């Protein structure tokens, strides 16, 4: 009996380590299995959160209970076995998650991929190694070991009869390989241009001055002007010259920076920007030009004085004859009509 009691106590201690899978909540969780999201709307225990000793254990138990409820919902879904693994297919998500950037666009298919898709050609998994009869060993189909094996095989290359016997066959082989690489690169660029719907000239017909379009000529002129030491700052313009516009023009012009879209600000940053804008508007003071204000004040005073002079009434006194000026109200005393012909009086001096 003692052995049985020891075994039962041992099993009970093991069971106490693991919590049960059933969790009781006052309010049920809002679970979205499609996005593996569980929203708990129950009230938190403020006493446990405020105490430093109980905070971590309380948060761990809360996270464990919510994760257990989410896993219980997942195990209710129908299961499948794929490659010795039990999986479930998640339903369509209900919650729309926000994105800071747009969804990336799918990569456009190349010409061969479109042809294979139309004809139903599927890509087969190739073997990485291949048996070489000449070297009598397994050789990889690609990689640096493949090129090393090719060098071992081609330690001696026979010169054909229709070729000059002094021709270096190793150099010719390397040039043919570089031509193939260049051809593949050209085809890759053509696929990119075709996906972006960019017109490109045919092979063997390069773009010349008599075949170029107006946009190409304007772009070439702008690039040529901006290719100087001053980046076209001191270059004169033609009378009816227009600046080149369109996609990719700013990338061709040296020294021209591309305008990038500012990232979406966080709510805190947006709030700070709005408060700074309001402070600038409220604290904005008008700029006063002192010289302009003084000159305007002097001009107003002069106009006011001139108007006052015009509106002043004439003083009482002898009336002036029309066309004559009266220098003084009283007439000067004279010699009562008597003149001394012997006395010479000097006239008025001229200044």
C-alpha cells in the first residue's frame, strides 16, 4: 500500500505541473482563427498589475489561458495528414489588419513562363548530380564544381579544319560564354520593359536622330545640359525649349534628387505636428517695416496740412484786384508828390 500511495502522489505532483485545457472566462473571447487573433474584453486585475511581485505571474497566466482557448478553437477544425504531419486548413480571416505600405504586386511573368503556362508545361525537379563517363565520377549540373569538371574535360580542345589553326580555342570558348551571358541579360531587360509597357527599338535598328521621338530628343537635350560641371546652372535655354517630363527622366539627370514619399506618421507624431502648427499660427506676428510706416505717416501729415491750407478762409482787409498782387495792406509814405530833380536816388540793387 505504501508503494501505491507513493505512485499516486508522484502522479498527482506531475499533474499539478500542467494546467487543464478547459479555461473559464466571464466573457467569451472574440477569436478570429483565420488570423490566429484572440481579443480578450474581460476586466484586468488591477491589484495584481500594481504589485511588482504578482505582475509577471498574472500576465503569464493570462497569456497562457488565452492561448489555450485559441488552440482549442484550432483543434476543432478538420485535420489532415501531409508528409507525416497533422495540419489544419484555416478559414478566411474576419479581421482586416492595417498595413503601413501597399501590398506588393506579383512579379510579372517572363516570355518563357507565359508560354509554359499557356502550353501547360510544368517545371520538373532536376537532379543535382550527373554521371560523367569521361571523368568516371558524379559531376554537379551547376556551380563552381561544374566549371572545374569542364576544365578537367577540356584540357585539350581540337581545332576544326575550317578555322585558322592559330586560333586560341580557349579564348573563343570564353567569348562565346560571355556572349550567352550578355544575351540572357538583354532578354531579362526586354522582359522588364515589356512588363512595364516601355517601347524599345528592334535589334539591329538603334535609335538615331531621324528615328527618335520628340520626348527622347528633349530628354537627351536636358541630360546633355545637366552633364556639365555646374549641372546645367549656367546653360542658356532656347526660345521655345521645354523641359523633359515623364517617368525616369529625373534618374537620368545627374544631381537631381528623387522626391520620396514621407512615411505614414504615428498618432503621437501627427499630434505633435498639429500642436506645433497651431502654436505657429497663434504666435505669428506681422512683420512691420519701420521705414515704410514712417514714410506713410509723413505723407499723411503733408496731405492733411495741404488740405487744411486749402480750406482756410481769407482774412478781412482790402480786397485784391484781379490780376494784381498786394504786398502790404498800408501804402508806403512818399514825398507827398514832390520830387527833387537834383537828388539822385540809387535804384534797387539786383541780386
